[in-house]
C-alpha cells in the first residue's frame, strides 16, 4: 500500500479536493486527503497525505504556514480578494513608513473574524454558500498568531508581503484589517502559500503535471510519514520493544530527557508518536498514535 506525503503546488482555479482527486487518479489509490483547504483563488503548497499518512494530517494542519501576497490599497471587495465586487473606495495615501508602523500591530497574537467568503461552516452550511445568496451571519472572533510580517515591495497602491502565521489565519482578513487601520481599504490581488512546515513550494509538484507524470516519478517524490513529524524529538528502542510499541502498550524505558510527544522508532522502523512519564524514578513510554504497518 502507498503511504507518505506528496508536496503539491495547487494552482489558481482548482480546489483542494480536486488536487486530492488528481493524486488518487495518478496513483490509482483511494486513501488520500489534504491538510487544510487552500482558497480556489490561491496557489501554493498543499501537502497531500496518502495511506497511513492520513493519520498525520492534524499535525500538518498545526504547522506554521508562509504566504506571499500582493495587496492593492484604496479599494475593498466583498470577497476581500481580486475576484469580488468593489464595495468601498478610499483616496487615502500613506508612506512605506506608515505602513510598517501599522504592521507592527498585526504581529504576534491577534484576533480575526473569518470572512463570509470562506469554507468555514456555520450550522452545517459553508459561509461562502450563504454569502453567494446575500446572507451574512455572525462569525466568532478567533485568535491567531502572526510570527512575521515583512514587506517585499511597496509602490502605492500596491504592496507585496511575506507572512508567517499559525493555522486558521485568513490572509484576506489580515490585509483587509490592515487597510482599515490605515484609513484606507485593501484587498488581496494574489496569494501563494510558499511553505507548510518543512514543505517548500520549490520542491512541489505542480497540480497540472500530476496526470502527465508516470506513477514511478510521483512515487519518487513522496516523503515518508515521519518527515512531517521531524520537529518532535526521537527515541530509538531495540527490537524487543516492537510488539509492545505497535500494540500501544506502556513500556518501561531507560531515562528520557524529553517531555511531550516524541517520535518512536524500533531500530530503523518508525512506529509512531508517544509520550513519556516518570513514576517512582522509573521512566515509561506510552504510544499515543501508531503509524506502523507491516
């Protein structure tokens, strides 16, 4: 069975689910998923999980994301991007220095209200379906983290940014809120997700090429399950632990210096993620998620 993670560059105009369908067809396999929706109008890194790697999708969703975006100031659209109708105008002009100063207020922990044109569900209905019917509903504020917010180019009314952020961040909302605070309006003119965790756009397969490549060419690009988890420390056990580990049992181990989740290997085989705890000066390891299949 095929298992692993395929780094796909989703192109503008196709859905994340369409990318999943393309991978299913290219590899002739059924157990395939993605790791968080990327807007139809956005492009970029969309890690596709295959086989037992579908179990790590939650961990990949939690990874930091990096985006490159171009914003246009002076206008707001109903979708907060280039695809919408212009609903507000402003003739306010500001300098690069004023922009940089305001950006400082959008770094660190911030709150956002998700846009109506999004795949978020309220009472079982996707917001963008409601928005297309002219229905607006109340959305709860959410806290997200902007780790870095950097200007790549500025030539009013255009500006390009590199943004590193936590999961759940809406770049369209970030740009809209920034424009609002500057006394102007703004919308996203282009958006590319350039990185998810350790998956970079430069290494990705273009979605349009998936059905043009041979199965072997695609298989050569698939990363193993533990690649997505390498931020966690590792522990290597000898082969006597194999049965206990794959059955999710609690194991007595030698002293361990790590708290929280750790990658567990038995010799060269990746077993999954476990947690250690100490009891009466003895150390124990309990498997939290087993990925091993043989």
